[in-house]
């Protein structure tokens, strides 16, 4: 059984996601915070600069300690011996390598550790780290604000976009996938920006700053460390290309799974009624397996980046330690410089590994961003006419003039349809399933745009009205009773938010809602769930009729509004509807022909065309299509009624 109407079929996209355009668009989202972004960059640069400077300063502390230890070891020389004299003595005794190492040091023979100098250096290092932490925390705080404001604007843009999408879009896409884009994908996108935006910036600045310090200490060792960069870059790119496809598939599978779960939950009664639980479970298993497979592959493949870069970094660490020790022994470097260089080597490899890890997150985030951008780029409904026409004092004369329409190009459904509904008339629309009855009123509501012809209200082309203005003149009661989470009172005033208590109660009494509402513990303040839980189908239908009464529209559309109530309630509703339709143009889509006997005009549709029209008695006398429809519902009683005409 397939319940996910409009879900897209096919496997995951096979080509890599477009990083360049997507990242450019992501940055454009944050353009409104460009001043804050500049502040973040400056703070990050200061924080990184101080953090990069600290190891070199700390290297001086190592030199002070080592100089003190070596100086204490040279107490065999006579008091007052200078370093130069000690170096010369060592060379004379054949200890040239030790002499070279001692010559590169700032040592005084016989003098121990200089605690005052060591304390001063440690205070400076502590101060550097404290100030660096402050700037790092500040830029992180500001970045969080930038990201959340960007997400706020993005959610606002998406909400506005959803209002501009045509009805056809929601018929082609599963609701679960749309919901996944505006919830899961945005959340993942937001987390990615929070985790990667400043870390990538800091990592890049750290690599540049550390590289500069490394060259200032030893160009040879820095050059060797720099050789690891292209190796890491090649490994990262190779792995990233393979993970891109899987991340895109992961979020596509997430949307499909959400769509299936949402539809199974919404239609759980239908699933059980037709014994399709096992089929639903099997479909869930297939979707869940697809999500598991794509997620596992995405995480595993992208997870290889960090260990791979760490392996290269460890090899670099070994090479630097060996060559640095040789240079210390040769007197080319001090031990503090080597210690600082090894720290820089770690600092250099760490952001490189972080960049690889960030690409992992970035893959997932950009994949989600592209799904959101795809929704934002979806084709919108045609814009309202500028300047719009206005219905000054609507009377309700509706004219369809040679209207043609098809849901798909080249497949017309409504063909050259013309009709006139005079003010105050009740126009019933009947016909077999698929005849175009609901499509007719959807065109009147401008849920879809007609291909040719015109629809006018009081002589004004509806295409020149704004959709909001047009729909404010129309009240609609659908066959599917829709209620939202909130109180009964809020549901009844949904079509007229400023409705008074008296108007609400008047509508409730007229439509027989009042008697069951007053039997509830909280009356009109009773809170309903988003599916009207706690109320029967018939009570929910009565609620929607009362809601239309409160809205007090000039034109009323009833799409089989009494289909879910019993016969006795139907009689009461018909009485209420007669009152509601008084002095209003009404369009009634009916399957039960008994409900439209008193209609002023009955339109009989078939294959998108009006094939008969007239009142109930006239159409029966003609013994045409309407006669056959009536006969199929009433049989022998029809013969008796016709004989009395």
C-alpha cells in the first residue's frame, strides 16, 4: 500500500553537492551581521595571535630552566669563568659538539636557576593565555548570536515562502519531506554553522600564525612540516568526495522516513481498518534501512579523515623531534626553541586535523542547506496583480466565461466552461467522481490559476484581485473537517478573529454546536488537539459549518458539508444552511442529491464540462444524465416522484 502521495522516488543524488554556490549563499544569509562578523574575525585573530605567541615565550622559560641546570653542572670551572672561556676549554679538550651546544645557550658557569626571570616569563605566558581565552569566548558568544539571527531570518523566509507556493507543490511533495526540510534540515544547518564557523576561521588563522612562527625558529623544520599540508589536503578531498553523496542521501532518507511516519500516524485508523499494519511496518523498515545505510556510510567515510590526518601529523612529529634534537646537539637551536617548535608542530597539525573534521560536519550541513535552498527556490504562484482591483460592495454575482484548465499541460480537465451565478442564488454542482466539481470551486478560490478564460465576481476579474482579498469574500466548508489545536472558541472565530462572544454563540446555536459544547466540562474554553480529538466526525463537521457562519462570507462554498453526519443531524444542518445561504451566493458540491433539491440552479458536470443545468424538477423531466444519477441513488422512489410532476 502506498500512502505517501507525491513522495519522490529514485535513489540518492549521484553527483557531489555544489559547495561553492551553497557556501556563498550561506554567507549571504549572514550579510546583515557583517559588522559583527568583522568583530568576530578581529577577536579570533587576536586570540589566535596571543595563543601562537605563547609557546615561543614558554620556550624561553624552558631555556632558563635548562640554562640553570647546565650552569650548575659547570661549577667545576673556576669562579668567574665566562661562557666563552668555558666553550674554548671544552673545544680544547676535544668536546666540540658539547661546546657548540653550550655556545648556543645563555648560560653562566656555576650559576643555577634564575627564579626571578623564570617567574616573569611564566606570568607573561599566563597573561597571554587569559587574554586569548577572553577574546576566544567573546567571538564565540557573538558568533552564536549571528547564527541564531540568521536562522531566525531563514525560518521567517521559509514561512513566507510556504505561503507563496502553489497548491500543486504540496501535491507533488510529501508533507513529511517538507516538514523535515523546515525542521530537521534547518536544525542540522544551524548546528553546523555553530560548530564550524569560528572553528574553521580559528583553524585557518592558527595554521597561518603557527607556520610563521615555525619559519622564524627553523626554516628547515618548517619546510618539512609544510610538506604534510598537500598530503593532508589530498586525503581530505578524496574522502570528502565519497562522503558528499552519502550525506545528501542521508538527509533525503530522513525526509522520506519522516513523511512515512507522519502519514502512518495521521492515517493509523485506515491502516488498521484495511489490515495494512505489516505493509506499513515493511515500508518503514525499507526506509529505515536506507537511512541506516546512508548514515553509516556517511559517518564512516567522513570519520576516516581525522585518523588519517592524525597519522600524518604523528609522522611529522617524529621527524621534527629527531631533526630538532640533532640541531640542538649541533648548537643550531636551543632546547627551548625545539620545545616551542614541537608545540607549534602539534598546533599546526591539530587545526589541519580539525579542518578535516569540520569538512565532515560541513558536508552534512551543506547537504541540509541545499535541501532548504531547494524549497526556497521552488516555483512560486503567480504574484498578485499590481495595482490590485478592489471589490467595493460585493453582491456575489459569479461568472465563469469560457474557462479552460488542466493540472498538467496538454491534459485539460475543465473545457470551455461557462456559467452565471446570480447574487443570492444557491448553485449545486453534481456529477460523477472526477467530473471536475471540486476543481471548479478551487479555481474560484484561486488555489490554481486558469489556463484561459475569465472568472469574475460582480464584474471584477478575480485574477486582478489579491488572493487575500478574494478569499476574504469566500467561506468554505470542506468534506474533511479540519480543526487546529486550541479552544473551541478559537476554532469558531478562526475565519473572523474579532468575532464577539454573541456572534460565536449565535453561530453555534444555529448549527447545533452549542448543545454538545455545553455538555463539555469547559464549554467553549475546551482545548482541542490538532485533529479535534475528543469530538466525533459529525461534531467536527458541525464545528466547521459554525466557523463559516461566524466568518459571514459573501459567497459560500460547501463541499459535501453534511457527508459525515447522520440523517437527523443532516436535516438540522440543512435548515441551518438555508439560513446561512440567505442573501448569499452559494456553491454546493453534492453527492447525495437529496441535499440539493431546493437549489436555484443545478449544474451537472461530466469530464470537465457542464452537460446539463436547471433546477431539480426541470432536470428530472428531461430524463438525462441527472435523471440517471438520481435513479442510481433512489430507484423506485424516483419513479413515484416523476409521476407526480
